[in-house]
C-alpha cells in the first residue's frame, strides 16, 4: 500500500478519482511497484531538524570535475550538444525520518513548485519540483521548457540583477534551447494545430530561478496521457541532446542509478491530468537519505561553477538535515 500526497503548483490537490503513477528516468529501470494508493490530504507537523551522522557524494568533487571535463570533450567533438549530469548526496541519519514530515517542512519553502510524496513501509520518495512535464484539461495541453539556473538575490535589486544576467547568458540559452526545440518537435504531431509558445521569461522558486517558457496546444482525438509521456519523457532538461548520445554518456559518467530521480510523477483522470518531473527530490530508505541534483553541461560550462549549482539546488533541504 502506497500513501500519496500531492499539491499542485496552484495549491490544489487532484480530483478524488485520480489515478497516480510514476515512471523512472530510464525505461526498463528497476523501481518499486506503486501498488494500491491511499490519498494523504493533510500533512503532519513539519519535521524537527534531522541529525546527520555521515554524508558523502556520488561522485565526490574530484570525480565530478573529471566527468564534466569528459562531457565537454564530447561536446567539442560534436558527439553531444548538451548532457545533464547528476550527483547524489547520501546521508546517514540518527533515526529514520518521516517522509511526510519532511514534505511538510518543504511547504513553507515552496514557490512555483509541485509538492509530492509517495511512501510505503520500505521507502519514501518526495520533492518540490519547479518543472511541470504537462497538464491536460480535456483536449487542452500545456507544457513548459525549463533550464538554466541562477540563485535568488538577498534584495529585490540583487534578485533582478541575477534575473537579467540569466536572460542574457549565451551559455544558459544553450542549455534552454534544446529543451524548447525538443518539446516542439515531440508534441506538434500530437496536436491539431501549431503549438503556441510564451515569450522567454524567468521562473523563480524559493532559492533559484530558471529560464522558462510555456507552450499550449489542442490534442488530437485518441491521444492518451501515456502516449504523451512516451513522446516527451525524459526531455533534454533531464537528459541532454541528442537524447540517445546523452543517455549513453550519463550511463558511462554517473556512478549511481537514477531510478526515480529525473523520472515522471503524476496523476490522470479521463477529464484531466498533471505530470511533473521528479527533481529537487529526496529518497528515504530507513536512516539513509539520497538527495539528488543535476545540471546541464554545454559548451562554456565550468566544472567548479556546475558543482556550486548542484549545492545551490540542494539548499531547499537546508535546515531539515543538519
């Protein structure tokens, strides 16, 4: 039996008859069966700070720098345009935490994000993702391209300066463009008319901001949510471009299996659906915690700066694990 909490970006839960599901990052990956679902509509009190006894990274920084340099070599050789490399932070805690209490702690820090938690007796998988894969209402479809990262400023002026720098960054546009192109090419055949894209803008979360554009279209008759997922998961925002080459490089450079990280989580009904990318996520297995973060590597990426970006994305859990 799996207990599930879901609160969408607009602060709403799914309809009562929603069917929840998930997909791993890579097809064929071994992940836990979701099983029968019990809805959790109210979260417990936020967790008290959870004491960490040990922590390490997969990969550690030296190995990370080497991996990024190899990826940059492949980009220079035109084997890749972009690859998203991830890191896992492994924590050993003093006691097993409650995944729903962690999720409750994230509530106060969530901005422009979908909050989710799936848990059974063996594990918990939770997060606050800023990236919506797609939302459907009847035959109306919406999706979005998200890539590129800057921190939030300590003042409105500083925040605006980081936003302006992100919008002008050629390197971050090289991260973003393959995502938008992929979604246009993947979703256009499913729709009855050309897709509509919003202007490029910045989406802000509690601790970071990203380049962002939304898209909308009208689905053809008979297009299922499963078909949409088959077409667009994973996007270059979580894998890279070209996709097949990026998959191969991720498999050769990352020293862990992503499993549900970078996968898709969501729900569907005949009338509507909402699916999100499983990032900013936390895997709980007893006293062992896995925190995942990733970053897009393109021409112009600096390994040291990319490592700092991984740390920046994990600030979401700062104060929860101490």
